[in-house]
C-alpha cells in the first residue's frame, strides 16, 4: 500500500482583504501534479485574487503556501516563476510593440545574446506540439485576442512551469479554439503538470476538470471530483447558491428598413465583405478570432476608413456619415475593450455617461451637471449597475457592471444601428443573462450587428448568422436553418458547404 | 575648388554633429527604458565643465572625457532618484535638472571663462583615412569621433540581440508585462537613466575638449534640446540618430561657413537655422504619423505593486 503523494502545491488558510472587502477568507486548496483543477465561481467570488496570490502578484494577509510540503513565500512574480508557477492572465501581459518570439522569451534565463531565428524555431516547435497556431515573427499588436492568449500559453510552456494557472482562458476564444486549448491542457496534465482552470462556465468545467473547487463570496463552499457531478444544474446550484436557468426567449420583432449595408468592402485584412443589417434583427457574426472581425467592426464604427467598396450607414455613405456624425438616433458601438475604448477608467460614471451622450446635457459650452447626474443615476438603477453610486470610478466596477453601464449609456442615445463586440466576454451567468435581455430589448428599435466568438451566444440571440473566415463572409443564413447551423464549425475552419 | 569646400564642409558636419550624436544616443537609451529625461541640456553642460576641469587639472584629456561622462551619470542619477525612487513627475524633474545643471555649470565655470585645457586633436586614422573622399570626411578627426562611430551599431545590437536589451525595451513598452515575466523593471530603468546620462555627459565633454578646447558660458547653446527633439526624429532608433545628428551638424557647420564667407545675412538669423530646423523636423516626423513609435510607457512611472 502506498501513501498518497503530497500535493504539488497546497494553499493553507489563505485570507486577503482589499479595504473592507474580504476577497479570500481561510481558503485551503490542494493542487496536484497531473490533474486539472477547476476553480468555479461567479465574478467576484475571489478566484482571481487567490490565484494572483499563488502567482506572487499579491501578498496574502494570512495563510501559507506550501510547495511540495515546504512553506514558501512569493514576494513577486519572479519567485513564483522560479518555483515553476505560471499564470495566463485574463488581461494579457504582453508587449504589443514586440514580436511573438520576443514576448515568449522575455524574462527567460539564458545567455547574453538573443538568437532570434533559433528562438523562433523553438516557439514554432512548442506551438506545433500543443496545436497552438501562431506566427513567431508577428507583432503582438497585430494579433487577435485568441492569438495573444496562445502567446501567453507559450510563455509558460517555454518556462517548463509545473503549475499552469488559466484565468478565464476561454472568455476570448471561439469554440474551436476552446477545444484546442482543452486538448493542450489535457496534454500538459498528461505530462505531469498541474493545471488550474478558473472559470464560471459550467460545461467547460465539466468537460475538462478532474477536480472542482467551488468558491462563493471568497470562501471554498465545495470541493468535489468531476465524476461526482450529477448534472449541470447541480453544479450551477452549488456555484450560485440558487437555481439559475440560462435561456432567453427571442420572441419576434418587426423587420424594418436597412440600417447597414456593406458591399464589396476590402481593406488590408478584409477581402470583399457583403452584408446588411435591417432594423429589428440581430445579425450574429461568428468566426475564429483574427479572421477579419476586428477590421470589419473598426470600419463600420468609423475608426478606420474603408479601403475599396461601399459602406452605408442609415442610407448615408460612410464618408458623409462620419463627416457629420450625429450623436443621437444613429450608431452605437459597444466595443470589446470595455475599459480602454468604451470608458475612461479614471472618470466617474457621470463623466463616462457624458462621453458619448452630450447633446441633451449641454448648453453652449456648459455641461449641465445636475441633469446628467440625475439621468446617470436612473440608468444605473434601470440597468442594475453595482455599486449604484454615480461617483464610483469606472475602473472600480467589475466587468459585468461596467458592461451594463455601457449598454445603458449607449441605448439611452436611442441608436438605430448597434455594433456589439463580444458583449458578454468574461461576464458571469447573471450578468450575461441581463446583457442578452437588454440586447433583445434594443432589437425592437434597432438593427444589431453582434460580433461574437461565443457560438452559444450567437445562436441564442441572432436572427441571422454570418460566418467569417480569412477576411471573407463564408455564408449568411437564418439561425433557424439547422442544417447550416450544424456546419458552422466547418465554415469557421474555411471549408465551404 | 567647390569640391574641396564641400568635403571640408562635410568633415565639419561630422565634427559638429558628434556632441549631438552622443547626447541623442543617450536620450534614446533612457527613453527606451520608459524614462523621459528633459535634463539633457543641463547634463551636457555639467559634463562639458567636468571634462574641461578634469583635463585642465590632471592634464589628461581622456581622464577629462571620462569625468564628463561620470558627472553626467551622477546628475542623471538625481533624475533617477526622483522618478524611479520617489515616483516623481518625469517632466518636472527633467526641467529642474536642466535649470540646475545650467546654473551649476555657469556658476562654477565663471572663473575659467576664456581659459583652455588640453584636448583632443585630429589624428587621421591609419589606412582608413586614405580612402578617397570618405576617408577625408570621416577619418581625419579626433579619437572621440571614431568612438562615436561604434556606439550606434553597438546600441542597435544591444536592443535587438541581447536579453538585457529586450528587458530594457520591455520596461519602456509594458512594464507590467515585464514584471509579470519576472524582470526587475526598476533595475532596467535605472540602467537606462544612468547610461543615458553618461552618454550625454560625454557629449558635453566633447564640446569643451575637442570642439572648442576652451570654456565659455553656455557652451552647449541648446544642443541638449536638439538631442531631445532628435530622438523623435530618429523614432527611437540608434542608427537613425546618426542621420539626425549629422543633419543638424551640417546645418551648424554650414551657417558658420556662411558667416565666415561674409554672407549678406544677419548673423542672428543664421544662428537660428538649426533651431528652426528642429521645429520643421518635429512637425514632419509627427506628420508622417510615426510619433506612435514612442515606447508606450514613456514618461509614465510604475507604482510598486502592493
């Protein structure tokens, strides 16, 4: 008879507070080599804090970290990395101006000289072995979110980390990419690495985890083996502490006139895009990240001019429309980057509200502060934004609450065309449900272009679906066309029906 | 006849461009690490005085030159202390450094105005100086100019092909990512500030030891500011800095010749040429839309994480 091996890493009674908020209280957790451990919990449950402590980015107020039975302290990320603990952050830690290879090798021990070609070969090898498709010479600034994440993973792979922590890794991935990631995670676990998978997506946790620890309000409320999970509903109940049903009733809505027409649009990354959106419908654009979704959105929203082809917004040519961009009753953009593009992190919610909505709240050069405050307060209440305090700074809001605040702001302008980019990325179940409800509500008055990497989301909300691959639209079809819906995966890989 | 004038003009271009080249390279090195140092003018002036006095009292121009660099490094260390040590505002600290350095050098240098010190004289490089035309332009100079030829390619190699260069650039582009990768960004930023100060000090010492051979007040005459502007012109690239420095050196040499020839233009107008060119160059380089090549975290302090 043999004794069970000591866990590779053991967190013992870890506590951490931020001001009066207790992010972690007395958490004890074992992480074992060769296993995939899922940390399941809603936003704000304390998952990321706990793992930042393990990765040396935060210091616990109390508690111990034991690596192979020995008490260890990680004053900074460097010590954690040396102990073989690496993390793929939700917000990527990449240097945009550098190449993939340079980023992967940043901070690696080694000689004084760099050997770019040899290093690139090393990156390609690793990438191939784990099925992570990447160009080692590409600049990070040109990569999609999915590709950036692969760079983060490659960084850990190169470091031979023994514990790999993934913080909500699938939030930015498409279905195919997610499958590839899980495959890679299983391979790494198979080679004796310990994987920690932070998530709030039940099906993913159920499909990939060996052990599951459920966090709620900063404490571990349950630990169980994946085999012991009876159903998704059971897991959801343990996580949320109440029943949840994630389903939306799409209903029907009146189809109106065209609000967006794109004909033969060509830019560097786009190769002849044709699509149209009418009032009262949601057109879901799906595809693997980096297949032209970003340039398409940027052109439609006026950030980059169209190269060749025509873009008509509310029946006005692109140039004409953006030359005199009327702020109300027209176009709203809900960008993927909530914190840098949609809001100013250092401004309070009133000022952020006024960022895109000024016309009703100014007289001459003066802003009408009181009126704006009043309106912002109503919006925050209507859209259930927490904390419900208009003086809170944008950067202090969680992702879900910030997104609701952005939706509230944009919908207040009564847009006729809404471009929503990954609107529920990184949000928990409750917030996702709310965002979906708001989008469906807005559909009654507007046409919505929904760009998403989450196929489930596209299917739940869209009236029609467009699949993008390699800067082209592979096909556009009604979401009710089950035969085509079944082929979406193939189309996303560039295979025509 | 005109051919000879042209060659001597180009040779003078190299000479008057060299102090600016040293300072520009120094500032590129500093800015790549994410620290903006607007104190170059002050550092150069202090370096010039330190170099001059060092050579005067030790009798060794080489010692004087090194001393110029060391004093530059020391003054830059003050900037590092304020910005890296205490998270002070980089713009304010840099401006204060210029005021401090200028005042200090003028005050301490007053007794020596008009005096000379042993300096560097031209010594044609063996073999290379016999290359037609190019030899005459580039290899009939003093030792310090030959030294300055080596720095841009070395710096380029450092940035591109060494681990430390990668770390230094990362500290300027995305310090948080560098820290997450386990690098000590403060160390890289210190290295950037100190090396940059050392090079700017050398540039100043070149002025007093090889360019004029004597001390006057206000010796640098705004060259430090031109260097700061040239960093933008060079898009933070050490090889492009050569082009910029010689362009300005050329304009300076040209206006001297023009004055010497007794051109029918007010001399004050001619003296303005290099500074006017600075403005034009800055406008042009931002106009081409490449101003975004600046290190993303240039001028932004990194707060130590909790």
